[in-house]
């Protein structure tokens, strides 16, 4: 009969559940705990019908998934939790309330509430779940940890107004919470926008000051170059080159210590004086001393 067929399977799953709990809590062997949970869920199959034992197969399966979720989270494999659970329940609507609650809290803690957005919505829309005693608490959890952190205020208001499990006072309380969360969201957005605009304004101010200084320096440099070019344009370049060449001969090519070089050096000095006088005007001529 059906009771005789279910009893051995439930006993095996319950034994695997006990081993998984010991591995999780006492031995901290999280990988082995996940393996025991998977083996227990596989032994139960996809059936969710009641069994005659003290614990139904659905309860054992739910407990196995709860232990498995905790073990995956301990191994920092929280991204696998939802897909791991759905391989045993197939659709979100069939998730037990305890498993859904744990998933919502887990993804809220790791700041990934969007993972549970569609899953929670599908579960709450299911008519069979609305008759469960945990429905109102899960709806509140879904509002506070999924919809409001994601800024889904219109969806939250619609969900509260269409919910039959809340009375008028509870609806007003939830609508007030949604309104307060909306105001806080708006304030954060304004502060974030102001924080982004402030560095831009500071950068523009600094660039404006630097541009003004650069423009002033370029203006002064242009005036100096214009003055120098007009001055050198009036100088006789050939005489200037002659004076430079004579100075090169005196300093580099001749040995001033040699007695034979003295008459020639004296002549070059006289030529250099004449070239110097020819290059510079009397106004700007520097004094020459013997």
C-alpha cells in the first residue's frame, strides 16, 4: 500500500537529514553536508504528498533544503542557492514558506534582492499560497527586503492594496512605510546627484583659473618675443657674426701665452673693438676697459 511504500524512503531521508545537520553544525564540513542534503532530496523524489510517519516527506525535504542553503552560504556559494533549490521544487510557486523566507533574507543580506523579485512575485500570486498562515509575513518580508530596496514603490503599493490578508489598518501602515521609503530614496538620489555635480564644478573652476593664468603668461611671452625680435631685427647680423668669429680665434685657436701671438692678439682686439662699436649704438654701448 502507499504507507508501506513511503515509510522506508522517509526514514532514509530523515537519516540523511540528521547526518547533514551534524556535518553542518558540529563538524563544519559544509561540502559533505550539501552532499547529504542532495542525497536525501533525491531519495524523496518530486513527491510532496503526505506520509504516515511523524514527519511528512515534504517537511523532511524542506529541512534538507534549509540545511543545504546554510551550507552553501557558509561556502560563499550563495549564487547557487536559488537554482539549487529549484531543481527539487521546479517552480517558485511550490517553494515551502521557510525556504522562500531563507532565500529572501540571504539575497537581501548579500545585497542582491533582484534575484528574488520574480520568484517572490510568482509565489505571492499563487492562489494556493494565499491560504497559508505564513503568507502575510512573507508578503511583508518581500516588501521590505525586495521591493523597497529596489525602488519598486508602485508595485509595492499595488500589492498592498490588492492583498486580502491585510485589514485597513495594516494597509495604511504598509502604505506609510512605502511613502517613507520613497522619500528616503528621493533624498539619496538628490544627494548622489549633488555629489556628482560638485566635482565637476570644482574642476571647471580650477580649469578656469589655470586657463586665465596660461593666457596671461602667453600674452607676456608674446610681448617679450615681439620686443626681442624688433630689437634684433635692427642689428647688423654680418658685423655681429664677425665679432663672434674674432672672439673664437682669440680664445680657441691662439695660445695667449705664446710671445709670437701677442701682436696678432692686439690687432684682433682692435678689430673686435671696431666690430663692437659697429654693432651697438652709442646709447646701448657697454663700457670697454683695457
